[in-house]
């Protein structure tokens, strides 16, 4: 036998025995054995969020879910919202009546589990779900004297919230605060650039946003790159237009969204003492005016904007409400923003009746059919 033939036979035997073969494949990885990264940008997520609805006067009611007159939230209720075309569910939550005293601020486990249940209702439909710190302003009121308490509170609760919801994918979005403002002052709602206390409050909001974001990110896992919504002073777009306001520094890239609230124009949409009830071109000009400014300063620079509270109260003016809703949502879409209707469950009376969904009958309230149709027409 030639040497060449002998070597060929030996090599074949070795290969058959497994010598020199590629190593066996590793077991397939799962979500439990590898990190899950959110590769979407905030701009891409906004394309999927389309239009949203607020579960108002429910978990933001400090005394409890039913204390402000709305029924218990059900899975069927949230599914109905999805069926109606809403793709984002914002759940305002006031935590301060459900935490232990400082410095721990430990969240009541029963309350947290109930929040998780309702959040899961939304996630199971495929909706984006936003949770925040809503009527907790008394604790994090943005004054220099109160700054440390605000930082401690937000850090404590967001560490717990983020840890509890680490399991949820990118469809769950955290929002640092809701309308942080100095109550009882001339600048509580209106920005006064000539008032140093007002400007100082805006800067404190910057610190508080950073504290909340840092606490979320520090919990790791999916929270390391979760989308986070940041609120300016009082939710006011004019505050967000000032150089004093700064988006927080983020360890994740392209995951921050700016929130503004805009019941614009005020006399038509929110002022219960105004008889103004018709929608006209001057109103459209006002709407597009503020959106254009926000778009230029933020959206065009890669920072998405969500108008996560908007609406028009019922003044028995269905045609005007339809026209306003269609024009508002269409303008927001034109300028790259997403709208979330504020629904407090109130449909009639002289108050802030922003009710849209009849939560007991699981249907759009007949008095609000026109405004609902306007919202959906605006998306087109």
C-alpha cells in the first residue's frame, strides 16, 4: 500500500471518529439567557403609537381607583379601546398615597400588583402603555428648597416601578412626572421669563427628570434602553422652548420623548367659563403655530414629541368638536407628533367633561361620537 493511500485511510477514520470535527452547537438562547435589547428608535416607536387615550380620574385619584366616580378597569374595556383604533394607553398614576413615609417611600404591594394587571391588559392587546407619576407634585414640587426631597422620592419610586416592570418589552413606556409646577404662584401655569423663581423652577425640573431617568436606567435589563417620556415645567410647551429647560443626559441612544400638554385654544377647549363654542381658522392657526415651534426645536432635531394630554370639553357643539379634533390630530401628524385624548369619564355638566368612552357600556358615549370620529378622521 502506498504511503499516500495509507494517509488517506487514516484521515478518513479520524474524521469518522469525530476528531477535528466542528464542535457541537450550543443550546438555543432564550429571552431568559440573553439580554433583550430595544433596537427601535423613539421616532420609529412614534409611528406605531398613532393615537392614544388616557385612563383619567382612575389611578391618578389619590384615594383609589373608584374614588373619582369611574368603574373598575377591565380587560374588556382596554380591548374596546384597541378595537376603536387607539394604539396607545396612558395610565396616569398617583403613587404618594400608596407609599410608606420617607426616606424609603416603599410602594404598597397590592396597589402595585393592581397597576401591573391593568398595564398587562394594554400590553396584551399590542398597545403601547405609558405609566407616570401623576398627582405627586406636592412631594416633588420644583423649588430649590424642595429639590432634594423631589430627587429622593422620584429615585425611590422609579427604582421600584422599573424593577417591577422589567419583564415588559419596549411597548411599556415610563414618564418621569406630570406637570411639575410651583402651586399657588403667578407662574404655576404661565411661564414668566422675567421671574427668576420661575426660571429656577424650570432648572429644578431638569434635575428631577435626570434623577428619575437615572433610577430607571440603573435597574438594568430592559429598562436600560426603555423609552422614557420627559415632562417640562407644568407640561407647558413654552417652558420646553426655553434654553433653561434641558432634556436629561441618557445612557441609551434615541430613547427619549418630550411630553407637552395642550388644550388649545384654551377658551374653546378647556375654559369652562367661556362661551366660545365654534371652531374657526384662527383656532387652526393657533394650533399649528405652537406645533410648528415645537417641531422645529425638537422633532427636527431627532427628539419626538407626544401631546399626551389634549381634548375639547363638551359645550353641546358636536360639529365644532368634530372639526377641532380632526384639525388638531391632522396637524399633529403633519408635524410628527402623537396625540393622547384626556378622558376623565365626565360627559355632561358644567365641569371639565372630557369623557369619550362610556366605560360601563363599553362604547363611545353618544354625546361624544362626533369628537371620536374627528380624532380618527385626523389620522387619515
